């Protein structure tokens, strides 16, 4: 799952990032309400939201999220008053977890919320004859299985979820490699070449495209050109 964590306690935020990443989730971190609200895009599957944030409070962030999205939200807070829990749930939170909590309990709450909201998460992404199944962690094109590494899969998933919308190398690095990656954006170019060799070159139509001065985009088949025919002598 792609989880947005909005938590101003840096130590707790780092702990959550490490543990959730270890569980196999893709984690996007924010440390205040304003940045956190911006991080909650259509690509996010679940939000972990601290109530007591500096500036824009967690409840205010939750209100803003609910005006535009039904993404599952789990509130995290040191407040244990019944009134606070009722307010959070009435504002649209899916669950409410009081600090301190164990990572096992948090993981169980995430699984529970995910089960209740299965209809809101798109398990299969498709563009033309390209199909990516998040649950089975599989990719096919024109019915043919394509073997990808985990990083290649994550990169293709990100581009496919944003088909038709160019993404910069920096945005790809943050979403696929994470904020802790200290390499250069050249690594994106390397992985795009690897993806093209597997997803595009064996087929007639190219889906992965370079946008000059921006980055990369996966274009739906109706908007792409055919690959040049290679003659074999």
C-alpha cells in the first residue's frame, strides 16, 4: 500500500517510516498539516494522521481531505478523551489510535481499515494491453507475462497510476526510491531503459516516453506511435 504519514514528531515519524517500509508499504512522509494535505493525492491508499500538528491541526487536515477524497484515514494522537475520539470519527476518520501504541497494533489497524475499504483501492492498473496486478505483483502485456524486479515494478506502477501525466525525475525518485535516497536522478534513466527493454521493445507500440525538460510519461496506446520495425538479416 501507498501510505501518507503526517506526523510532526520526527523520531516517531522515522520509526513509522522504517517499520511500514519493512512491512512492504511505500511511505510518503510529511511533518506538518499543510505539506501533509498536499501529499494526499489520488495515488495514496491510506493516511496516518497525527491530530496535534503545528499550524494546521490534524482535524483541519481531515476536514480538507474529506472534502475531496474518501481515502482511509487513521488518526494518531496522545489525546485519549472520548470527546476527541468522537470528534475525529464524526469528521470522517476510519479509525483512531492512541499513543503510545505498538507497531503490531498499528499494522493490525491498517489491515482492518484496508479490508473495510477494499473497494477504494484499485488492485489492477491497465493501459491498453498492459496490465499490472498489485495483489499478485504481476505484469502482463498482450497476455504475455513480464518479469520485473521490485524496483522496476514500483516504477511501472507509479507511471501507470499516472498514465498520461508526465512525472519529473525528482518526483519519481521521491515516490519510488523514497526521501532517504542519496543518489542522483540518473538512476531513474537507468531503470527506464530497463523497463523499456521489457515492456516496450518486444511489442509494436511504445508506451514509455521521454518528455524533454520534464521527465517521463506512460502514454495510453491511442496516443503513442508504433515502434520502428527491426529487420533481421
